C-alpha cells in the first residue's frame, strides 16, 4: 500500500488520451448530487495526492480538489478573487461544498470539495531550475503584478473569507484565529510578541507590528503553486492559505518557504516588503509557532464561548 505522506501523481493524469470519468458526458455540475460527484472523484486520474488531499481530473476541462485539509471557503475565496481582481489568473470555480467526514488527517470532522477549471500547463516546481533567466524574470514579474493587485484593496476585517481559522507558514501548524475584529488581530500579534520576549526570543524593546488595515494575501507563493501555460502565462493555484492580513505577511511567507530560494530572492524586491515590519513579524515567530495555544484573554473568552 503506498505511503499517503509521499506525494503521488498519476503519470497519465495530464495525458490528452487518458479517459476521465466525465469525458463525453452531458451534465450540469451545479445540479449533480454531491454523492455522485464524490464517487466520480474516487475513480478519476490523480493529478496530486498527499495525506488525505487529492486533486483529480474529472474531465479534459475540470478538476476536483478534496480532502480533510480542504474547505469550501477556499472556493469562496477563489470566486471573490475572480470577481474583484479580473487580471489575476486562477482557475474558474464551478462548485464547492463541505461534508461532515471524520478523518485521521484532521480534527475538524469536515472534508471540502472544490470543482474548478483544469489549467493546461506545467507546474513550476518541476522546471523552475531549468528555466533561463529571462523566463524566470518573466514568471516573477507576472506573479508580482498579481500579488500587487491583491494588495490594492484595503479591508478593515482580518482573516479567511467565509470564516474559519487562518493557516499557512506564517501561522502555526495548528492554524490561528479566527479573528473577529482588527483589534483582536492586533492584540494577538502583541500577545505573540510578548511570549517571544518572555522566552527571550525577542529583545525587550521590540515594538509590535501595527495592523491599521488588511489586504488579500495568497499565503503560499511557491513554484509548486504556479502553473506555466503554453503561452508562458502564470496561473496561481492553491488558495487554501489566503485571507485578509497585513501586507507584510505575503513577504514573510515567501521568505520562509523551504524550497526555491532563488524564486524568493527574485520575488521579494518586487512586492511589498518593509524590512522593519518583517523584523517585527519575525520577532513574533517564537510565540506563534512554539506557543501556539496561548491566546490573549479576549480570544480565550471567544474560544470558550464556542467550545
């Protein structure tokens, strides 16, 4: 039996000759019963699988992403981006929903499903190091332009579109939040800095990061989440870590990704990257990652009210 924590790709999944479950079928994806759609997903060629998450090819033009680490809020976020930022290239979403499904991969008891366009192209994590410098620059310029668009609209409310915990490399492995107000988010940042100071992982005179407004942050920019199509246009995928956060959160996520450091070095100077704010956020890192369950009193009360 294959190890579920080793990434798996069906080599035939991207082939034009491979038969997918919905090829040639007449259907309305919006009206198809959830159980039927889920069954098709189990039989479809696998584009990507890791842990309980799968991305499968339903047809020549449609894919479905599902699993215990997927939430319907990701689909809602993608629709929001398509509506508000028409120049940001991402798959069009046709349907998304959650079901109650206990799983060993997640404590939430919820499994999400998202049906979206299949983007015909190559994942940049498989070819980034082989691209010539000119094409690498083009890729980074395109990504920066789209990220700068996402940061062009300011929002007073932090967190995930549709609600729920925030996740991604800037947060802990357990996620954080939800954050009902800007003031609560600001207190969370200050609390995490205080924890870092208490454990002598930040200087006593370090000032907390100020969060007067929030922008839409993708939160997981890496070549593995970029598709280069046949016209050398870049598409952004995997919006599961996206939410409204201080703009420096995008730069922090880019800087601290594990692989593709050359990509990070090229991208960081082209997006919002205030060195002082980045240092302030990094000074909160110990409190965020090493003491993830310690919350300011306001969030403890909120958590207790919903437990």
